[in-house]
C-alpha cells in the first residue's frame, strides 16, 4: 500500500499509525480527536474545537452572552467542554450552568434538570450548548422542555454531530443552530457522481 485511508475512530488510529509508520506508509484517518494525529498520521475530519469556536462565535455575534451546557460524558464531550469554556471566555460571555450527562438515557434526567433549572432561574441562559449526536440530543431537549425550557426563548446550540436526519426531523429542534459544513459542495459532487 502507498497510503492508508482510515480508520474512523481514535481508538484504532494509534495502532494503525504505528504499523504503517514502520513501513513508511502515510495514514489519512477520519477521527475527530486531534490527539491521534502524529508524524505520518493525518486527519481529514471536522474537529470539535473548530465547531465549538464557530457556533459560540456565531451565537455571541447574535447577542448571546449567557451560556449553559449539557455535555455528554465521553471523549468528544471532554474536548467540546474545554473548547466551550475557552470560546465563551474569549467573547466575554459567562457560563451559568454546565453539567455532564451519561450516555444512558435513563440516567440523563438529573443533570439535564439541573441545567434547565439554572437556565430558567436567576442566571437566565441565552443559549444552551449540547455537543452530542442524534442518539442523545432529542432526549436531552425533550427533558429540557419537560422542565420548562422554551427553545423559542433559549437558543439551542450544537456541533457538526447535528448533521443528521434524525436531528433535522425533530420539531423540537426547529430554529436551533449548529456548526456544520456548507452542503452545496457535497450536493454538487454527489450530483456529478450520480451522473
């Protein structure tokens, strides 16, 4: 092989990279974890730090200054949390509430309820950031709404993980903002490929 395309997940990029490096074969991986990039291992993906910077920057440009966050308790969430705190601070915003929630939907209730109460209380959040995918976001938003959060008053924010049909088809997420690529280029490519 002259080049290896893949793998997709950070857990497997390291071992593949080491094996390929021993044979002087470059790897182009698709992981979103910048920590796995190394000599001879390149990433072709959208990094969570960039998504967070873009969505928080856009929200601040639209007048949002008080942020709450519900962060999934996983590696992606850890990266997104650090980037979120930095992006809010750079824009002189404030974080009024931040909770991590487990992937297990049965255990999401307490942390989501805590953020909902903080966001609706004296602190009043302008926006709630949820850097998760289609498996978690609809459930989190449903719990937020059940606890009094009005998505028409509090702006919901996400990352490129929201680029999913399940997110688009959820009426509770109408009007939410997320950072994602412009799909025009892909649609044009897809049309040419199909032809």
